[in-house]
């Protein structure tokens, strides 16, 4: 939940803005940076602008009419660039800071480190040894589910890089071109920050402490569609179980995942319950098998949209 007590910078923000950010009766809007946000209708944008808005990374460059007043701004890249002088995302830091200093952007709270669930069902490493974690848009959704109070939630701009993407396999060059032209049109991130990995590679369970040490060592995480899907299904199951009013705007991919989640909600629940403490017990092994069988059914449907 957002901190209710003020900090020093709150006194430099408009009181009405601060009050809105603290109002738990106001809907929450999770808006990722897919180019699909450019197709939101005026009514959808109006609904978003009446909500407590969560955005991330290069959202402040979004040319749409979505408000530049963020209840929470998320950016793992910003946090890494601040910690590491000369980091490839330093351009993000400079432009965001300028937008805030010029009063082009209001931000109530920041989340600049990975939003982490610390049990075995969440933590993996890539074949190259990097910690694996979902993209920032999905981390926003995870944060809302775990740390905010709301009844109504809007989710948009989270397409897992499927918006206007050719179906089937793509080369790394085609992926980079897609990201520039359709995948993230207002981002200025360098080529080595290419979002999620679209190739099927084997990832490995590791302990939460091992996962954290890899984040500290490399100051980055890898993104794989499997783990993005895993975390998204957890959040959608949470929203369903807790009877939240969910509105998904302009994302057939997220609609598909939501329906799979609802239809298989017991599998999702059992996975996160059984994997909380151990990989060794029979129930945890069976829960993991069932969950990954489900994920492997969904991934081809996403990649071939």
C-alpha cells in the first residue's frame, strides 16, 4: 500500500494530486508502453486519466493524451543507471529528471528496483547465468496486486511484444527492427535493452538469495516470455480470486492469458502455494509440472498471433 504519511517532497506537489494518489477508492490504471496505447479510444483515455496511474520507463515520452501525472513511476533501468555511472540507460535518467524539473511530469512515488516475490516459484536464471524476471509492465501489475488497495483496475499497453508483430519465428535482426517500428515506438533505450527474449531457451530454478546476488552482480535481469507469462497469470488469478473489477483495453494477448488463467485457476493457485518453500516434495513437483505444461500450451498461441 502507498505510504500515507507525507515525505518532504510531498509539500512541493499540488495537494489535489497527492490526495488523489492516496485515495484508495479511486481505480488503478496499469499502462505499459506497447504501441497499442496509441489506439486507445477517448473514453478509455478518460477512464485512465481518472485513475491512479502506474507507468514505467519511457512513458513520459508517450505522445498520447494519457496524463503525465503518475501515482507511481517504475524503472529498473533508471535504478541501475543511477547506481552505475555511464550505464547505457543514462539518457533515460537525464530526460526523466528534466521532465520533472520542468514541471512537465508529476510523480508521487518511485519504484526503481525489481518488485520481488521471494520464494522458489518465482526465481530463475538464464543459460548465461543472469537472473530472470518479468518486464517492467508486469512488475507494475505485480506491485498493484501485492501492495495497493483498489476495487477497479484497468490494464493496457501490456502485449508481451505481440502488437502488430509478424507471427512465427523471427531472427534477432527482425526482432530489433520490430521493436523500433512497432514494439516500443517512443522508447529510446539502446539495442542491448531489447525487452523479452522471444526464443525458447532452458531456464533454471535458483534460490531467492542466489537470484538476488545475480541482480546485485550484473545490475540487470533477463526477460523470457515464459516467466512473463508465469507472473502475469499469478496477478490475473489474484484479481479473479479477490473479485476485482478488471478492464483490459486493446490487448487480445492479455485477454487470451486471462481466459486461460480463469479456466485453470486451480493449477495456478497450486503452483504458487506448493512452490513457496521447497522443490523436493511430490506435491511441489507435480504442481510445477502442471503449471509449465499450461505455460507451454499458451506460449505458441502468443508467439503465433
